[in-house]
C-alpha cells in the first residue's frame, strides 16, 4: 500500500511538472496581444513569401491572408472554443493561383473554427475545414 501511495504522489508530481512546462493551454488570455505566423494548413507546411499571419487583441483578430489583409471580431471560452464573426478582407488582385488557393483555405479555416489550443508554442485553430498551425 505504501508503494502505491508513493506511485500516486510521483505521478501527480510528474503531471504537474509537465503541465507547467509548456503543455496545452486553452486560456483565452494566452491569445490576447499576440502575433502568429502560419506554419501549416491541415498538416501541409507553408512555403513561400506571402506567409499568412494572425494577431489578437481583446476582441478582434486581424492579419495577412496571403494576398489580402483581413479582420474579424471573435469570442472564445476557457474550454478552448473560438468562433470568428464574419471575416472582412481587402480586395487586392492576386495573380498567382497558388496564393489565391492558400488564402481561400486559410480564411475557410478561420471561418469554420470552433476550437483552439497552444502546445509548446504552437497555436492550433481547429474547425470543419481542418487545422491551422501557427508559431510566434
């Protein structure tokens, strides 16, 4: 019985240490006043010069989508849920088909988002259109 108590204490201590060392965070305040650069969309790494970004303040997200700038109000909860209001964009002409496709998938990922998490410095925004991963 004494060994079982030691094991429980050891496991509790390890879990506490892991959670404090950059584990999963879904605390909304961890997004406020941060800026992020896109790493991947649905596991496909971003490559190129027109890297999409997202910045958060207390009520609004904004950034660069590959060709156009965008902004939207958003709400989130302590349970890791996030929802964006309709997303407004500039209307710049994008000549490259690859950039237009990137922007379309990026905006769709934000538009359908319903969850977020931060793990080891990587922000993941998840929704019906897949997963967007960002780094600071």
